[in-house]
C-alpha cells in the first residue's frame, strides 16, 4: 500500500506542475523592417493574469543607442501616434516590459508594436509588427487546439482517478 501512496503523490505533483505551464498563453509577433533600417525581429507576448510580459528582440542594433518602443492602437500602416502602452526602450536590440493589460485584450483589439530609431529621431520607425492571435499549427496541439501539456495533464489525472477508484473498490470488498 505504501508504494501506491507514493505513486499517487508523484502523479498529483506532476499534474499540479503541468497545469500552470499549460495555462500560460503566449504569442510571437514578427517585427518587420521599416524605412530601410535593416532591423527586424520578434516580440513575444506572454499572459501573466491581468498583465502581459512583452519581450522585444531586434537584429542589427545600433551601438550605444537606446531605441524607444511602444504598443500603439492601429496597424503598422496606420498607427495612432499617441502610444497606448509604453515599453522599455531597447538596448543592444533587447527589451523586456510587463504592461498592465491582459493579453486577451491586446489580441481582441487592433494594436501594433513599433520601435523608433532613437529618442532624438523618435519620428523614424525602424520596425513594426501587428498584434494578432496566432493559430497553432494543426500538428502543434492536442484535441480542440489544447496544448499537448494540458492534454497530458488531463490524461494523467484521469488515469490517477481510475487507479484510485480501483484501489478503493478493492479495499471495500
């Protein structure tokens, strides 16, 4: 009976650790070069409850120059010039910021991330990408588009319940 209890503890620990990973949602946005800058890259947006972590990475960063970045309403072709959510300026082609807006709200609206050449040349955009929901490839998820880790966690939890039920049934006989 001790081995069975130990196995159950391991199974439930696995499920408890797998579910938060499965619940984490992230989207990768392609940042495309603008104005012949030679800079392109990605922005990874990750849900953190009512907030969103935004990690921006651009190629060919200018040496010693910080580049302002923002989330604007609109599209790259038609940005509202007033930033909606400021991001940490890029240094060495990298920036990480947590903004006070849920990822679901960013995906439901029409927003774009743009990066400026420098603080002095704020009107010159070097890269831009529109925030849109990205569909997972058909081979990248489980049933109904669930992440495979969520499917695995549900399968392990179901198996654990079957085993517990069988053991209890034997104990009551």
